[in-house]
């Protein structure tokens, strides 16, 4: 369950066309943006915010590195060629591993109630991303 949130975050980067810049500043901005959403919805303490900030940043950086390994241009969300089914499965697995790492760290910071709410937020984002992907395929 905890890995679901990380999966959603990575899926957002890959599937929603959200451009993740190669440079550290834009990665930090994306991580901060996601953290702000969490702060707003979960009423985090200052200590929780400071503990989560490096987790989000590191997670975005690791996911960006994985995407780059598969030829996905992080500056514009474009892919340098079609991935085979095998490559897509491997990519999903690699991203899942990164998300699980982030989820484990996030779960250590949030209360059980906050983490459950965080997972719900992640599921909602994943549903939205699936819908956008479906719309892109249909057009």
C-alpha cells in the first residue's frame, strides 16, 4: 500500500506529461510543489515538513534518473523511441522500487492517519493520470 503513493508520483512524471527538468532546481521545485499539496491536505507539523522535504526531493531525483535510463527526456516529457513491452515492464518495476523506498521513508514521518490520507490523495492522482493517458490514446 505504501508503494502505491510512490507509484503515483512516478506515474505522474511519466504518464501525465509533467515536465521534470534535468537540472536540480526544477526537480527541487517539483518536489516542493508536491510537498505543498501534502502540507495543505494533511496539516503537517513544521518538523514533518522538514523531514519530508529531502525525501520528496530525493525521490524525484531518483525517479528522474530512472526515466533518463529509458530514454525519456525529462525536460519535455518526450521519449526517444518506443519502449518494448519488456522495457515498459522493467521501467514500471524500477519506478516501483523507487516509490517503495520513498513510501517507507514517508511512513516513518507521518502518523498512520496522515499516511492513509496521503495514500488516498495518491490514488486520486493516479486515477486522474489514467484518465489523461486514456484520453491521449483515444486522440
